[in-house]
C-alpha cells in the first residue's frame, strides 16, 4: 500500500472549506441548546412535580434515543404531516436538511445541558445561597446574581465536553445530505478511492477544531473562575 500525500494536499483546501459548515452546525446548536438547556434545567429543579414532569420526559427521550434516529425523525418524519408541509416554515426550515440538522442537534444537546445545569446548581455551596437570603435578595435577584453565574462557572468543564461531543455528532448531518466536512470527505473518497488519506485529512481537521474549542474554553474558564486561583495575603504578626 502506498500513502498518497499528494491527494491530501490537493483536497485539503476543499475539506477545510466544508468544515465551515460543520463549525456553523456546532456553534448554532450549542448556543440555542445552551439557552434551551438552562430553561429546562431550572424547570427540573422546580418543587412542583407537574412542572418537573415535562422536562423530565423530554430529557429522558433525547438522552435515551440515538442522535441519528432523532435526525431522521425530524428530517423524514415531520414531512409526513400535511399541516407541516402546509405551514409557513416548511420551505425555509423543515424541508432544508441544514436546519433540520440544527434543530435535531439543538434538541439533543439541550437535554444533556439541562442535566449539567441541574448538577451545577446543586453544587453551589449552601452558604452562598444562605448569604443571599440573609441580605434580603428576592428569588429573581438570587437567580440572576448568584445561582446562574456560579452555576455557569461550575458547569464550564462539562459543557466544553458536551460541545466536543456535539462536534463529533455533527458528522451525522452527512446522512441527510448536509454538505459538511464528513459529507465532503465521503464525496472525495468516492472519486479518488483513497479512503485512508481522505478520512485522515478530515480527522486532522476535526482534531484542530476540537483543540481550538478546548483551548478557548480553558481560557474562558480561567477568566470566569478567577476566585479559584485566589491566595490570601500572608498574615504578618507584629513582634
């Protein structure tokens, strides 16, 4: 077997260009998923069992079924309903594989993020919440000034993992003809019959994107969790 470096050099720019679509899928899904996941996480912490039931069922479904099945349900399944095909959103959104992939990724990742948020809020030291109660903060003030900022700092490492999982899961968008990195690699491989070289090049690009995401999260985490690096000044006792 001979390794064809020339094929990698030739097709690397095309793969790199298609990775923009992959990055878009991951970015939009994670932003929308974070917003939706925070809402679901807060609802999961509600004391009313009726309010907790709906997000619980949602999270159970999306964590318990494969992402590929969810993509197919949205892309192929919604088109089976006449009211969907007659709706104003059919042509611009639900008939487009790009937006169907984003919707599926958003719904999937929001279920995981909701559990991350719930765990992060549960990890906030009780003393901080008691201090907020002591100075007379309302529930909304405590949520905005204490709970969510502290939970966000705590959940960052787990959230960065979820973004990486979503990057890898985004390759499934190729199954509904979204022209992302994996879809482009598959097309090039069909033309060149060089699966090792082409998928190796695609894998390198995925690794680079993963490294950039993790490095960005590491910097952001250091910035938002400055208090963890705080060292108290040395107490000097006068003689």
